[in-house]
């Protein structure tokens, strides 16, 4: 149900968060609008030659949206503090990611054609990015940061798979069963399916969503 914008503007941030957490996109949009100055302020401290200012702001919004989803009012932490820490952390992670790519050609570094399945499905089935370079960089960053949440042995499987190894080749090389490889890939898909909604909310706010 669509809510009156005037009503949303009158709500305090904690009520907006509750609505956003249950899928109210208008409430989420209102939170992004309210915290845009914070995202820009944090971004201004970090952006440099590797990406434009707006690129860093978009990454900051990834952190902000995740802060909304993860915030618990019982935590005794003000949301503004929680949001600031999440925005800063996400931007720092993005800088780390960019630094890892500094010796690569960016357009090659973001090739994710074989990222998400041993069959025809790939990363682009989760994120439709078109031809905009930064959108592709953001997708690649989200995928790589998701992989970083995996265990070391799982990351080893995924990294081999991204290099083009088949299930059977990975199985032989790491001495593990195909089922374990498939379970790891399904685990990554589950993580990315959650990140997908964050990605599209950021793109929609910046006028690039579907």
C-alpha cells in the first residue's frame, strides 16, 4: 500500500526504519533522502582518482541500506551513529577493493560472465547493469565483498570456479566432492540474492533503476 509522502515526512526515523525493514520502498527512499548529506559528507573524505565522487556516494548508500536492514532499536545505539559506521565501513571496503584492482584494466576486472553457475546462469542474471562502467564496478565489488564473507576453503572453491575450472576439475584439485562445491555456489547465490535488492534500491534512488 502506497503511503502519503506527507505522512512519511512526519514520521520519525525509527518508524521509517520499521516500515523499510518490512519492504516499504517509499519509507526506504525517505531514509535515503534524509541521510544523503551524511553519505556525501563521508564520501568527501575518501574519494580520489579511482572513482568519481558520486560513485563513492552510491557505495555509501549500499552501507546505509544495509544499516537499515540490520538495525535493532534494542541495541541502545542511535541509528545516525549506526548509519555513519556502516557508510564509512562500506566505503573503506570499496577502497580496499579498488586498490586490489589497481594493476588490472577495470573493464577486464569486472567481467563476471562465469561468476554464478556451472551452467548458463551467471552474475548478470542477478544484476542487469547495461553499459555503464561504474554500475559494473559496483556489481563486481558487491560480488567480491560477498565472497569475502565465505570461509577460506569456500573462497578457494569459488576463486577456482571464477577462473573457469569445472566442478570435476575443482573436485580433483581440492579433493572434495562435487556436492560440496555446488553447496558453496548455492550459498553464494543466497548471499547475492539479498544484495540484489540493495543494489537496485541504490540505482533507483540515483535514477538508474528499472
